[in-house]
């Protein structure tokens, strides 16, 4: 028995499923998960000493690679002064100013502790501002595990085939309406059926929890127009795309401005951080300024703020960072696509910049239904093949691959060659 196998056996006796987040269980690929002990650059190592090229990057935030020296130094210096105060700090102010200076339309921002908390808080703010109850989300888009959002969600729920979640009362989802991603007519129909009742439309501007599904031309623009026509707020869930597609996230990349935006752990350099913000008139309703209550002892944690500022400043101050990373992503995912095409394996490679996914289906993947046509058995074989060659991918067909600036040309080439071997 390997060290990881032994740890998994021990974990299953005291942690549900042996893991603290479902996708880590490797259930959809029929394996025991490797237990990771350290990471540096584009590499991770498990408890058995095996080394992998990492394409998960803690599910996105490690855009500079693991253990970046500047981020580590910031964390070490901040930790010496104390791990948590539960009080206001100068770092919170500096972080808020930094985010507002680079994100389009971000006039005020509130720090929280996770993407789930950010979405929950943004939805509450939208309802409080509009005085309406209903929310539109899209099938296959995952917005955290709060009750109202676990309706046809993607991510781990797709992997396990769970349509929602036990323990969620029906009344909690009565005001959650579900539309079809990349189909603005499905949103228009919901507005027609619920006139004057919809507080917000929340969307991943790039679907990244049903694999990677970019928006079709005009989709985001039509959402913006529909929201404007109906007095509804547009909420971009940028937990994945924020500070990844561009410094200003998907809003900058696509030139579409949302009313509220949510962020996740990338703004903490990998530390447990989230944030939501947007227009001043909306955010001014959040307590203590207004009646929309939200609070958190660890919100704006000084160590997390130090890590996040170190990373965001590097992204801001590095000329051509995003142009070069996105160019690398274009070349890499095109090469992966060619590698699998050589053997005629039915597949689609969806990607945008440094974010991508290989679907094992011959059909275009544009929404939740088309993503579900993927051959998950073949993906499991592909995953096992790649892992055996030291390539660490997401243990699910319906998750993304993340590139970082630490991925070297040699490691990217090695990954393509491994895919060629699978195709062969």
C-alpha cells in the first residue's frame, strides 16, 4: 500500500468520503487520490515522492505558479505580525483600492473568505437593492454550494450525477430560475414569464464548471441588454475568470460591464479569500451603510491580504503578462487538439487563453446538455494515462485545465507528447 493509499484509508474513517471537497476523491476516474505534500512552480509532489506537472493550480489561483517567491515573502512577513485580528487593517484598504483601480466598474468591494460566500453575498445585495426575489442562473454554471444556487449546477455535481443536493428545502430554490447557457432566448422567456420579479441574472462569463464553455458571440451583450430592459442586475461570477483572462477579468476581455462581480481565491494568491463588489449605489446598501447584512470575522484576513496584494501587483506591473500567457494557451491547447486528432478520437478542445478543457465528444460543446454528451469512460482512461506519465489533470471530465506563467515550453511539450501516446 502506498503512503497516499494509507492516508486515504485513514481519512475515510474520519472525513466524509476521505476528502474535504468531493472532486478530490477521484471517484469519477476510479482511483485513490494522491495526497500532495508540496508544490513549486508548475510542479507538485505527493506523499510517495512522485512528481507531476500540475494543470490544476489549486483550481485557478496559481497563475504565477506555486510558491512564487514574492508571494511567499509577503505571507511570511505578514504572519510575523499576527495571523488574524478580527479588526480593520491598512492592508484591507490597500487591497480594496487595488481591485477598484483595475476592475472595470468596480466602485466598492467587500472582502469575504470564499467564492461561495462572495456569490451568496452578491445575490443578497442584488435582492436588497431591487426589492425582488427571483434569480436567473444557467444550467451547468456552478456558483458555490449555497442552497439557492444548487440547481442544475456543474462542477462536482456533474461528476457525481447529482441533480441538486439532499438537505436543500424546496422553498430555497423556488425563486431560482434556470436558463440555457449561450441561449439568450431562454433568458428572454424567463423575463416574459416573470415580469418585474427578477432581481439578477448571474452567469459565469466563461462557463468553467462544466468543462470550459466560452460564450458565443453576442451572448453576454444580449444578457446586458435584457437586464437593462428589465431593471435587473447583471452579476458576473468571476471566481474562475477574474484576473485570469485579463487584469480586469472577463469584463475587460469581452468589453461587457456587469453591475456586480464576484471573485475567488486568485485575489488571495491561493489563500482562502473571496470578494464581491460593483456599482457604488448597490454596494452602499451593504451593512453597516445599509440594510443588507453580511459579516465575517476572517474577512480581510491580514495574511491573505498580503498574499493577494503581492500577486495582483505582479500581474499589474508585468508588461505583456496576459498577452504572453494567453498566447501560450492558444498554442498549447491547439497542440493538444492536434495530438488527439491524429488517432481520430472524437473530441473537442474548448479553450480561451490559459483556460481549457478536452471533451471526449464529437459534437460542439456550447452548454450543459452538450457537455453531458462527453464520454466520461474515455476521459477516465485518458486521465489515468496522463497521470502515469506525470501529468496532473483535473480528475473529472467537467473541470478546467489552468496554465500558469511557470509552465515551461519543455513541460508543455512533454504534456503534448503524452497526449499523442494516448491517441496512438
